């Protein structure tokens, strides 16, 4: 390559580098708008299971509290009614349950009921 071609190549290279160093204002504005739109869409909506995660966590915690707080009283209250036990025993033809009802009350009163 001659001296003239080398200088010409260097001038073109410097001109192209300078052009790349200063981006086009219209292109920069378009990229900024698209970036802002993408960020607003990403922040605004959740998709799939992530959208329901807070609700699922709250519902699970509420169910656990209700089950742990209310279970012992509920279980005892169901069996406090002798008529229910008698009805179940009668339907199942379980005469021993009816005959030993006092024994089952004693077990429950002394904490042996399961």
C-alpha cells in the first residue's frame, strides 16, 4: 500500500470511529422509549404462579392458624353430645358402645380419650 492509500484508510477509520462515538439522537430516543416500556410492563404484571404467591401464602397461613387454634375444641365439642354417640352406635348395631358409655366418659374425663 502506498502512503496515500494508508492516509486515506486512516482518515476513513477515524471518521467511522467518530461516527460510532456519537450515537444517533433518534435511535437513542427510540431505545430509551422501548426500555421504559419494557420496564413498566415487567414491573406491572406478574405471570403464572408468581401472580398468586402472596395470596397462596396468606391462605395457607390462615388455614394453619384455624386448624391449630380450633381443632382441639372442635373435636371435643362433637363428642360431648351423647345423642350423637347413641345414634352412631344404634346405626352400627354397636351395643357395647351404648353399654359402656359411662366408661368412655371416664376415659375422656381422665385424658385417655384418643
